[in-house]
C-alpha cells in the first residue's frame, strides 16, 4: 500500500539535444515525472544547425560527385545542340533549393522529436534554464509585459545537456554574410565562388570536401602539417591527397591571424603576413561549452579549465543528484555519445541496470569523400606502447567490389591484441565507411578475435570482404 502514496521521482532536463532528449525519454520510460527545458528547439544543435543540415548537404555533394565519377565507369551525359551534335551538359547545384530542403528536413526532425517527447509524457518548457541550487531549475520564458517571465522546476534529479557553440575569434568575427560559422552557412543562396575554410579539424574538412564537390574553389587553412590532426595518419594522408587531386588548395602549417571583409569578399591574413583572398569564409575553429552563467559552480558542479562539466562513466557530476550529457561534458563531442550518456544518466539515477560508457568503444566517422571511420585503440597508441597490438592494413584497391565500383582510394586497417588476436580497433577509409565500421565496432565491443571475425561470412563481392580478409591475414597460428 505504501507505494500508492510514494510520489514519482521528479527529473528536470536542461537542453533538448541528443543528450537531453534521450535522458528525457529514458526518464519517462522508467516512470519519472520529467520536465525538459529547451531554449531553441527540440533536437538541439545536432538537429537544427549541426549534424542534420551538414550531413544533408554532404549527401548532395556525394550525389554531385557520383555524376562525375559515373563518367569513369562509361556513363555518358550529353544533350544535343541544334545541329544534332552531342554537347556536355553542365552540372549545377541550386544551393537555395538545397538549403531550403535541408532546413525543412531539420525542422521536421525537430518536430518529430518534440512529438515523441510529448507522447512519452514529458513536459516541455520553452526558455532559458539556469540552476538555482542543486534541486531546482529556474526558466526565463517569454518576455511578458512586465519583463521576463519565470518558471521554477523543482527536481530530485537534474540532467544538464546544454551543448556547445562555435568558438568566435575576435579578429575574425562572423557576420553571416561573408564570414560564417557552420550554423550560418545555410543562408547561402548560391555556391560560393571561392570559399576559405579556416580550421582543418573534422568540421572544416567536411565542409571543405563538400563545397569542393558542389563546385566552389576551396582554400583550406590548416595550422598543422596535415589535415585532420589527431586522426589516423594514413587516413588523413589519403584525404589530403584526394583534396588536392580535386583542386583544393591546402595551406598547411598556416595560422589565420585575422579574417576581414573586403569590397568583393574576404581576406584572411596568415601569421607570416600572407594574404588569402576569397569570396566567403567559414570559421571552423572549435566549440566552447554553453556552461557559463547557468549556476553550475554554485550548485557544486566541477568544471574543467575549458568550462566542460566533469562527469564519470555514468554521466554523474560532482553534485550527487546532477548528471550531465553531451558536448558540455568532458566526454567526446558526438551526438551518439551524448544520447548514450543521457540514457546512462537516467538509468543510474532511477536504479536501473547501467552499462558505464566506454569511450574506447565509440565508433565515429568523418563525412569527407571518402569517409574515415574509426573505433577502438589507434595506431599511434600502439606505436607509443600504450596498447599492445599488431597492425594490418589492406588497401581497397585489391578488393574486387571496389574495382567494379571504380573506387580509387581507401583502406581497411585492423588492430589486434598481440598474442590473443582480440580485435582492439580499426580504421576504414571508403565511400561508406560509416556503415562498414559496424562489424569492427561489434568485434571491439564483444572482444572477438580476428579468427572469430574471419569465420563469419561476408558477401562476395563486397567491401566488407576486406574486413574479413584483413582478419584472415592476422590469423593466430597455434
Ligand atoms: C558541423 C557539425 C557536424 C556534426 N556532425 C556530427 C555527426 O555526423 N555525428 C555525430 O555523432 N556528431 C556530429 N556532430 C557533433 C554533434 O552535433 C554534437 O555532439 C551533439 O549536438 C551534442 O549533443 P548535445 O545534446 O550535447 O548538445 P546540442 O545538440 O548542442 O543541444 C543542446 C541544446 O541545449 C539548448 N540549451 C543550451 N543552453 C540552454 C539553457 N541554458 N537553457 C535551455 N536550453 C539550453 C540548446 O538550445 C540546444 O538545443 C557535429 C557537430 C558539428 C558542429
């Protein structure tokens, strides 16, 4: 009988991106009374400005590339002029239409997620949330006639999932017309003639790759000696080669000190004084967490020097009833990680069975052309002796399916524990690497050996056959 009088656990979630959304859904599923506070739109930056729009744009870039590559396979595109002579048609991208479609798609995805939350019984408050101590969230909602309206949500458990925003350099302030952050790019109505991309990390590389395919002249300014610093060196070398082959200018070891508007476009001034002129500029120089001024430290939450919330593997902060998920935490800035953290946080808070997040097993992908997907330990860690492993790399050039499809670049690389042959990581560089990494991620998660992987059938001919071939080549002789 006592249960009848026990009140439901009250959960407040601040931020409705993948981290907050998943926490709210899991909380409702486990029987909590959940309130979600979101200031822009459900789905968060992931849906509204980052993942969904960028990957939709990249799908368009891939379609554009496919038209060009079809010619290599013998497909001819031509129309006839008035004399009946064949003429090559031009491939043109209607960026206004592309951007309209992708923004509509993002809006629809946000609405679908909002409807899912409501169906699950989650209460949604639109507004800016701030902690008022460890048990309460104050929300400033719309500005009423008397000023700003406030709402207060008292909670037993709070999940902070406020995400991050593009880093702005004072010497290169985006204006949304010629100088952009990645959130502003979708207002473009025509493909830029010459796009300068500052920053060669994942975001910079993805947009540089996409806009090259869409027809822009692209100059990529990279402060390191290779694009995609921190990624697998062989994979980064393949991508840099493809970039250059496709006509991109890659300025390595170059730092952009400033970016300013000119009468005709923009000029980036490098630290050695070189000036690079273009028509538009994308600033992709990282993100900063949205953790300032929302009462975190006052509620007893520890932050790192960079302002990220310190969490453990069940997403718990230093305040026992407060959890944090996603880009505002010290974990990996990926939508998949944010949602896993959100779910794990709720399971832990509500006493359900919890699998602490294992960052080592996170599969991630860079949507350049070709794509780069990775999971597990890296070659660098193996070479530095941090992990004991053998390395095997198989170029896709030897794969029959790759030959049929006209794939010129890419490889599969497996890492297996020396002696036991347990798969501890891998890299795939291929057109659909984001799909091909899954069998390796399964092997890493479930500690399969190379022999167990190679015993599973792959389709002949298939790109996944190269994963099996690499595993076979690493066979442990008894
Ligand atoms: C260009 C780009 C492409 C990307 N592509 C991929 C990809 O392909 N795959 C992948 O896994 N990841 C990708 N990412 C990373 C991914 O976008 C993030 O990891 C993900 O958005 C993190 O989710 P989140 O829930 O932490 O935060 P967000 O998605 O940023 O959501 C946070 C939400 O909190 C709200 N908020 C903030 N402060 C408050 C407040 N005080 N009160 C109320 N609401 C608040 C914001 O309005 C926002 O809606 C990409 C990132 C970028 C920049």
